[in-house]
C-alpha cells in the first residue's frame, strides 16, 4: 500500500485529497494542529502537530518513516491567508504567515527528501494563484506562496536525477471555510474563509483536478477556471491582469 503524507490534513482540501487517495488504495497520514473529527483507520493515520515547531515536526516525520514501508507522496497543503492592507499589518504577522506557509513546508521537505528518493515518489506543493500572480490585500500571503512555488520549482531539477517529481498545484478560491472568517487581529485567516473570492470551487472538485494532474505528472497544475485564466493573462499581460484583479477583488471587499 502506497503512503501519502498530507499537511493541513484536517482542512477541507486535505480531507478531500485523502478521501480520493484512500479510495484508490493509498494510506494517508494526515498532519494538522487540530485533528478533531479525524479517526484512525486501516487507510488513515491522523497526527496532531504544530508544523512550525521544527523539532516536533522532525520527530513526527521520523516516526512516519519508521511506521510506513515507503513514503510515495508528500502533499504540502497546510497554510493560512492574511487579508488587509500592508500598512495595517505587523512584521510579526508577516513572519507568522511565512512560518506556516513556507518554512514549515521546507522543513517537511527536508525530513522526507531521502524517503521520497527511495520510493521515486512525488513532492506536491499546494500553492495558489497568489503563488504566481499578485493578489489585492494579501501581500504576506502572496509573498509566501511565491516563495513556496520558487522553492519547489527549483527543487525539481535537483530531485529529477533520483526519479522524483516535484509538482505544483495552484488553486484559485476553494470554499472550505466560507462563513467561518475567524480572522485574528493581524488579519490572519483560515484558508477558504474569505468573502471576497471569485468563482469558488468545492474541495472535492479541486481535489479531482489536482489528482488528475498528479497522475499525469504535470509540473504545474492550475486548479479552476480563475487559475487557468490568471495563468494565461500573467503570461500575456501582467499589467492587464493586475488591473482586472484589483477591480474584481476590491469590488468584492466593498
């Protein structure tokens, strides 16, 4: 039985990805700071972990490697967003977004680099449209996703000689926490909770697109109509994209 490790495993997209993989015979190890509602089964192992605690993360990853015969897929799905003008956010909150969205993923990749080489497996980073394009009132989020995308795209060439794939999926807006906008004072929110999104997808639909891309070993997987259009516009006319994005998002925030 192949093993997939999914960070942010208790979120809407994490659960949807796990359900699809388990239906195909995978065992999924789900990492999240809160695993309430996740039950351990023959095909599922939930692990409670603060991904920003490097020592705890390395220990948990070591336990997973010892527990499973192979690590075939690692999905870097954990993340938060931050909504608000840059001038209203603190440096501490900016660093917090990076700790969760970028540094935790890098730390996790370091722990699994050799096991994934051993299986000739796959690193799958869940980025965002904000990973390759600007997004209004989300400076820290966009910066962290740009960094994540740059890391895994660069890692791709290093791991290719070992038979390892490094794929990047870029969803637009996924409706995982709509109506649950429990943002902190510094604007940090759970993914999928923003009310200013465009053309939301369900987690299940997003998971289907991502896993189809995984099976085809697509280096870059735009997820959803908005992501596909944004990718095309950013190549054709970044200035036009920025104008249209600002207009659409600003209107939704008013």
